[in-house]
């Protein structure tokens, strides 16, 4: 690691710029950093445009002069324009004063659209909009055009699952979204093609920018949630922060107790010399308890140097799952057998994560260094009771005991450096990750073979990226190299065929340009989707008499090439992206053995290629107290799959529609009604045969100048949200009919001198962590 970093630094550090670089920092009248201000270099005496840039999140800027007599113009909406001579090179801290006339209510509403193109991202402004009262961070993201958020899992339409960053720090736990209040969020940035700075497995990034912290001393923010769906759900979360000068101490305690169900009807047909049909009715109640804690220490020595450490702990003392399934097996429409089964599992897991970071500036170099460690253990004993009855009334009763456990360890380090170059910004970075995963599985009755497999990986990556503005045109280009060495072991023996080495290069480029008030951005990126460790495991897991599950140690990584276009105009937003995917990963169902075709083995495989087109159109006007948001999404793929009737083109498109309506009244009262539906169509290997739709209601009321807030929610009030799907899988088809169930919830928040932590650690090894 030391050798890699020394080579990397020695290669890039000597780079210098011939022109003189001028720099400074912009602040407002409260001495808070002023981001996204325009800084333009003009020639004298005719004030001709030379070059320009925008200030970063911390208010800093830099650009290169090309002559002695030049002028710097600094402007931002809502502030008086400022002119400065381009000397001296270090302009220091520059304070902008507000323009009372520009800040008139009508002007701001007309000139600041809710969603717009900004650099490499689509930015949605939350401050001053109805989105401030959305609830949690998860509730807010679910209302952003093109995003879907559910229990901390965020998907960008057309790009897939997104990585979440909160003030530059990678979100480590999905519960962090629910720990955020929408009132504390300033803006949300969506990157569909994240570029070389991010790991090549990252297909989309959502950056959440919170409001600037106010004041010092002790503050806290408490949230209590009470909900009901199949049973009661309870959650309490306590955030606290203490700040004094450069010292910052933050922490969080969270506990939850949830009871819910996952009920469905499954019809499965296997076409061999005879047709095997399995009909199952499954009830799946689950009781989950979760504990989480976090402590962070942060110290800012001065404006240029800050460091800190953060520890996260989570534990699930109880994930108790029960499954009750009644099944019947028919062969060519003749009853073969009937069965009743009961399953009981009690899972426990523990997770520890440590991050330490340093963030600083040396001359014109900005340095961001992180080291991470993570340790996760999981234990899952299961008992299944089965009763099988034949047509002749003979019975077969048995009890099956299984035990599965896994352990994970990870160590990572990441260094990123930024430097002004030729009027733009040059970035380089490198990252190293070591990970070790062990899976064990045992069955007392020897119905399923015992297994132990280990995956040990070393991953090294490096990137270089350059961004610059050419007048109003903003351009960014980069390249990323990734090396992954994976060693696969079964019962301690290295398996050469399953062990692999990957070496990949991924380019990326994006350009954005405004035409009047229309903002446009075009981008391209190459990405990779590496299989999770669960997908690579060779262990065969017993689910019930008719269903086994397994990974595939021969599963290959998927390579993606994506072209995206985004544009916005006032309250209208449109995006479109086209992807070509090689070796797409998908789950299939196949016969476990020729002797008993009624047993399904769910495993993973690669599809040679797939092409996919996605488009999103969103309108978000404001009409008096009514803030409607209508979003229409279109998805179409080009994929050929094997079916019982031979190869089939799964090309039928799917349409998704969302209509969110928020009404804002006096005395901090807000009412929302959201509608969502979709059409029939095909996605990956399944076809939606009965689309779902939902209607959700929300009431919000603030008290005590916003210190106390109460929110009531009712989701899927008509029990219609679930979609029935048909899954194609070779000589087998499966129909899933999941149950819908409305839910109700109440959230109470109270905050006192609530401040956000200044912690700036961004983490390392995030790609490998997500695979665990």
C-alpha cells in the first residue's frame, strides 16, 4: 500500500501550471461559505470574457490568469455583484452582501427552479419548498423526480441502486436516511453517471447537502415513531451534538421493534416430459429487533486542517421469521402429493465499523485521506417441520435442522487530491481494500451437503479527472483503473477455476450547457457490477421441501456502458439514458435434480447481453397553496430469454406514473396526497401481469416555532400496491402474487439547539462493503 501511494503521489505531485493561479473564499453576511457563485475573469480595458468557474461547497474558488491587467467579477443570485483586480493572487476571504431588490419573493420563485442541471448533477432545492415538511430523509428522496426510496434503499430510475453521500460522507447504514429530518436538508444532487471519482461499480450517486450548523454548545434531536401494518412497529432515535470552538462531538442511539409479514401465492410450472405444477400459499410473519449506536469525534485545527474518527455499531438481537406453507403438486393435472410445512429461524448479527480521516490543504493541493475497518458476523439456525400426504393417504413427516453463519472483515484506505490546473480542477486518487468473507452451512439430517467457502480479495484502484468551465460550458472527463484479485476456497482448499483476476479501465465524460433558462447535460460512463458474496457462495440453502437456494462461484461481473441526457427548464425536468449491459446477472429457477423435478434450485447466472432505455419527465409547478408534482417514467429493454416455448423477446415497455400533491396552510400545517401506478410490461426476466397502484396520505403540523413536529401517514389505503409478476426461467415459469396491506404511522420529533456534526470523513472500501 505504501509503495502504491508513493508511486501515485510521485507521479502526479510534480504537475504545475504555467499561468498564475488566483484563489479565494466567498462568504455571506453571516460569514457562512457561499457555494455555486460565478467567478469570471475579464480582460482590460474592454471587459472581454477570458475564463470562469463557480465556487465550491466550502465557498472556495481558483482560476488561472493569462495577463497582468485582468479583472475578477463575482456574482450570485440574491447578492450584489463584486469586482476585484486580479492581484494579489491570494484574494483571501471575500464577503458578498445581499441585494434586497433581487431577493424579492417573486424574483426568487421565478429564477430558482426546484430541479435544475448543476455541473455533473441534477440538483433539487429543498430549502424554502414544500419538501421541507416531507418527513424523514427517506420520505424526502421518495418525492425527488426519478428517485424511489424504500427503507433506506434508494434507486435512480434507469440507473439502479444509488450510493448515498451526506455532506460528502458515504452513508454506512440504511437507517441514516430515517435519522435525517427533511427540514435539515438544503438540497439533493442526483448523479446518473458519477464519473471516475467513484468506484466503477457505482452506477448512480445521490448527494444530500444539509443546512449549515448554527451555534455552539449542546443540542439534541429526538424522533419517535409508532406504526401499524400487520402488527405494531416502534422506533426511537436520539441524536446529540456538542460543539465548542474547533471541537465537535456527535452521537446517535437508535432502537426499533418491528412486526410484519410477507405473504404470497406462488404458482410454478416445470415443462419436462411431463408438466409439473406446484401451487403454494405462504404466510411469512417476521419479528425484527434492531439496535444502533454511533459516536464521532472531530477537531478543526484551522480553516485548512481537520481530522476525526467515527465508530458505528449495530446489532440485531432478534430477527425471528416463521413461514407456514400449504402446497400441492400435480403431474399432468394429476395430484402427486400435498404438503404442509412450518419453518422457524432466529437470526442474530453484529456489525462494527471504524473510520478515521484527515482533510486539509497544502498550497494549492486539497487532500482527503480515509482509513476504514469493518467486521460483521451473522448466525442463522433454522428448524423446518414438514408433513407430506400422498393420494393413497400415506404420509411422510420429517424435521430438518440447518445452521448457516458468515463472518466478514474489511480494511481499506483511500487518498484523493485536488489541484487547480489551467483554469479548471484536476483530481487524482487511489484506493486499496482487503476483504475476507467466510460462509458455513450445515444440515444435521444430510439432506443438503455441508459446505464451507471463503472468498479473499485484494482490490486496488486509481483515477484521474479534470473539470473546467469554458464560458457557460462546463466539461468533465476522467478515467479509472481497477484491479481485483479474488481467491476462492472450499474447506480450506484454493479452487483455481473459481479464483479470478480482473483488470478494467473505465472512462467517463460529461458536458453541461445552458441555453437561456434551459439547462442541459450530456454524459457517458463505463461501469461494472461485481457479484455480491452471497451470489458467489457455493452453499446450497434449504428453504423447504420444494425450494433450495444457492449462489454461483462462476458468476461473472457485468460491464455497463451508459449514455445519459438531462435537461431542465423552470419547473420541468427531463432525463433519458441508454445502457448496453454485457454479462447481466440475474436469478433463475431450475430443477435441483432429474430424479425429483418438483425441487426448485434458485441460483444466479449471466445473460450475454441486454440493452435498456429509460426516460423520465417531471413537472413541479407551484399554484398558490398547491404544489403538485407529476412524474412519468418510461422503461424498455431488449433481451432474449429461454422459455418453455423457446427463446422469447422480452421487449414490452413499462410505464410508471406518480402524482404527488402537497397543500401548505398557515400555522405550519401541511397535507399531502400521493398517487402511484404502473402498466404491464417486462423488466429483466419477469413480466408484470397485474400492475399495482397506491394512494398515500400525510398530515404534518409544526409547533413551538418548529421545535416540535407531528406527522401522520397512511400508506396504500386501498391495499392495491403489490404487482403480480410472471418469472421466466428456462423450462420453468413462476407466477408471484404478493399480498398488499395498508399501513399507518405517527412520527413525533423534538429538537433543542439541534446542530449537525462537522464530521467530514468520506470512508474507504465502499464498493466491497456493499457486496457484503
